[in-house]
C-alpha cells in the first residue's frame, strides 16, 4: 500500500488512503468458514487448526462455523448436485466482502469423478464465483497457504470499498512445478521469520532481557 | 466345513449351490426366500453383512445378493435371488435384521427394486424427485460426461 | 400389490407428546455443522430438549463411485478407494488389492504382506489420533485437537517419505507395493513409536480421567451386543458392545496370524466404552508396529509388471478386512473384461451410522454430539 511519512511536529503520523488501510486489515484478518465435505477438509484442518502448520501465522485462523460470521469460504471436497443448493445458501449468507478459495481437483474440474458420474459437479464455479483455485488432490497445507497468501495479495491490490461485490478474474495458486518439500519448508520458514520476528521475536527478546519493560505482552510486567 | 448347506437346500425346489468358492453362494427362488432366511438366522447367521444388486440386462433380471455372517462360527454365506427387471419386488428382511431397512433403501435408490413390507421405502442418497435408477446398465442421463465425447 | 414408496416430506409430521402435552418439533443438524464431520444431515425430532427420533438424510456427498468403478480398470479403482474413507486409505487399498489378487490368482511374498500389515497398523494409529483429537474438540475441549494432530502430523510425514502423498495414499497395489520403503522409514518409525508410547498415556491423563468427559460419556448411548449386531455395526462400535468380532483375529489376513495381540472389548456399549476401546486399540497397534518394524523380511516389493493389464475371470468375489472403523468389504462382479461389471463397497461407516437411530431417542440434544463423536463417522465413505 502507498504509505508516506509526515514531516513536522510530532513526526509520527502515517499518511495513506483509508481504502488501503482497510484492504490491508481485511487481508490479514480473514475468517474462514469451517466447511468441508471430504478429503481436502482433513488437510484443511491440518493446515488451519493444528499445531504444526498453524494458519494463525498468516492471520486467518479464526474459523467460524456460522456463515454469518465468516468472510472466506474454503470449498474443501467434492460438491455434488444435492450439495449445490446448500452451498449456494451458505455463500449467500456470508456478508460482503466475501472470498472463495476452491481447493482440490474435485472442486476445480471434477477431479477423479469427472467422467461417468451422475452426481458430481464438474467444478464449483458452476454454483458460486471463485477467487483462487488451489490444485492438488488434496493440496498439501503449504499449497493452501500459498492460496491464502495469493488471496491476501488480491485483496490488498483490489480497491474494494466502493464496490464490494465487484469481482476480479480468478487466479490459480499452484506451487511451481518441480518444487521439493525441502524448498517449500525453507521458504515457509523464511516467510515466517521475516514476518514473525518483527511481531514476536524482537518484542519477546526485549521483554526477556528487561523484565520490567512494558510492551508486547501487557500484564507480564505487572505479574513480575 | 460341514455340509449342512447341502442338506439345507435338499428340501427346497429351485434352490442350488453356485460354483463360487468363497464365500459359498446359494441361489434361492423368490417364494422360498423369506422362509430360508428365517431358517438361516436360526442357524446362527446373526449378522446381515451386506446387501447389493447386480443388473443383468441380457437375462432380463436383477440379481439380489445378501451376505450373511455368523459371529459364532465365523462363516460367510452369500444368498442370491433373481428378480424380473420390470417391476422387481422382493420381501423386506427388516424384521429379521434391522439393518436391512437401510440396505434395502440403498438398493431401491440405485436399482429401483421395491420391497414389500418395508416401513420406510425412500431414496437413500439421491433426491426424492430423481428420475431413473443410476446403477442400472441402461440408465441414461445427459449430465454424465464420457471421455472423448463432447 | 406394489409396495408404497415415501418421500422425506411424508416423515415431517409432529404430534403432541404422550402425557406431557407439549408439541414436538424438528431441528436440522447439518449438512453444514461442525460436529457432523462433513456433510451428514440429521433431522432431529425433539420434544423440548429430549430427542424423540433421528432421521439421517444422506447423499450430500454421493459421488457415484460405484458407477465410476464400472468404467475403470482394476488398477485405477485402487485410487478411487482412497477417496471413500480417506482416513483408512491404505486399508481400503489393501481390500481392493486382495479381491483383485484373489480373483487373478496373484501370490505375494512375505515382505509385501509384512509391509502391508505394518502400514495398515500405522494408519490405524494415524486415524485414531485424529479421532481422539476431534473427539475432544466435539466435547468442547480444544487441547486434545492440538495434541492429536501434532502426533498425526509426524506420522503423515513419515508416510509422505515413502508413499509421496500425505492423505490419499495410493500405495498398496495388486501384485505388491508401489515403491519400496524409504531409507529413513525404519529409523523414523522407531523414533515415532518410542515417542508415541508416552503420548497415549498423556492422552489418558489429559482427557480420560477428566470429570466432565466422564459425565458426558458414561452411560450415554448404550447399545447392547445383539442390537449392535442387528444394526450391522462393526469395528470398535461393535466391540464396545461386548462382541469380540475382529477380522484380524477371527479370519486373519496379512501376517496377523503370526502376531500376538489382544482385542479390547467393552461391556455396556456406551460412549465411554467406545472411547476406551479405541484408546486400548492404539496401545495394541503400537505394540504390533514395534514387533513388525523389527521383522521386515527381504524380498521384492512388486511381483507383476506395473503396466500389465489385469483381466479377471468371470464370477463374484468378495473380500473384507478390518479398517480403523470396522469391516470394509468389496464385492467384485466380473465378466472377464479388464473392467468390472459391478463393483460394490461394504462401507463400515454407513452401517455404524444406523446405531444413532437406536441410541439417540430419549437422550438430550447435547448428547448427540458425544454419540456421533463416539461412532467416528466419515461421511464420504457412507455416501460413496
């Protein structure tokens, strides 16, 4: 986002457009709906709730079971004809602005159930508009993170205040071909450290070295 | 394994042992079905493991298969019965094994076999207004996509 | 006379409860509900807080897999079986493989059978750790979720080294195994098993003794052995009701006949017994894995050409085995082609589900969540 520093008295003003601030805030506080129909939901649980991968690092860990409190619908698992109507209802119950990530082969194209099935939908975009496609069967948690980071970038780049219902063309967030597990993990670590140290480690170190200091962890100083 | 099965079918007209090796299979005529099932349950087959159907359009019949299991002897037994493809009606085994109620709903849903004496004959997986019986070989649906065809 | 068919609308009638004079009403639980683990829909008929009737409505993930199987070769069907019960993907693979191998007359060697057994037992642990985590979450305790998934993640990575997939593992194939074991497999599994031995005790300390958990589980949803058999329940649900029916013991496959293990059996068949049986199964599986990992014989891991087309003789074949959730069976009706004429899965979850119609009436609304968690249902396996 465009940021300028104000010169003059005080010197601690930050000038930017309100729209940019809101987009930035929105992108970092996505509330996904706990919705999953099959296999991809387990990988989504591994990614979002569980301790190893921990989606909280990217600001999207507040999963909500009610669509009225969520703004991100991660469609995880095959959608069949019978589920299409409830899914549409769920989507419509979510408040604007709302975003949709389609994870896994089934919701992108029908995946293994594309041929000879009398009930599997061939792509969820027949039912609801999709922002980001995450391929995989199922996508590994890092793949889902890549999709969420892509969505966050889209939200930041999109001036969505005046026209919240306006949609951009969907994108595919596929991990590059030939990438190894070690490379993914190294990149994740780098990303975590780059974002995490600023927010957590520095403050933590400061508090540890000076127990009396009040800062990142309010209450720590008082408790001693 | 004992040969009680050969004694079992000896008195029944139209009943025969099929050539399959394991589990042993018994083909029964429709009228003898419910009586034989009662006798088999009394023999110790306390678990109705599974129920399915196979469509056979050339023979103009649908074959129903029940898989019985005895938790005492560990024996498995398959019971088959042929029904006409038009208007297939079979007796419900719900009174013998409660699980038959739902297994029969599945077969009704996918093959259109009706069960007399069934308390709640509804489709199990598909919507109530679905047309046709999807697992029959002549099921046609414009929704189905086949490779190589637009 | 043609039998009468019904629709869901026909069931939506409520009456005044006998004696009390209050009117019953319906509440939909699902298809989007966090405690139904997917898209199971339960129609609850309630009188105040008391459940009168539970009507499961299925089909929200009915993908028509049995129809698709009729157009797939036998090797391709193995990968579809992963997507049924994705938490016991290897057991499902194994069952399809066994029916194909028996029909085609393929003999396997000791190494293949040992690795298959080891993988199935490791997956039982993987599945039960997930169950335990989600079970705790359903009861309102979030910490078990974190602990269960932490241990599961380690095992997932071990599987990934060898198999290449994290969840839908398509490893056990007709004629052998897709790959040989990864060089790190044995040391990593040994380390994990050593670690996990203390974790099961930790699970016990964390949740089993908890007074709230006890109050929510003991004497809730009791099911007698005869009822469970009549309803077709298998696996831990049946064993919790006191029926020692475990295919690994009664009809051994793989190398289970050479192994020594105890089949845990419950008494009352309530939610607590189901919980306890699974916790004990984890301990038994742990001991089995510790034995198996030290005793993997040498040999080839693939005995047929991977690209060879498999044609099966005519006939109807059936095989079943014990997955973490119960008996998974495969009916194969072949007409001598390289694709089956009819392929049918006997799903453990579909049969276990019907227990809810028996145990729920008379209970309170909040108990149905504990009952569902105790049955450990996977919805795509029911709907197929």
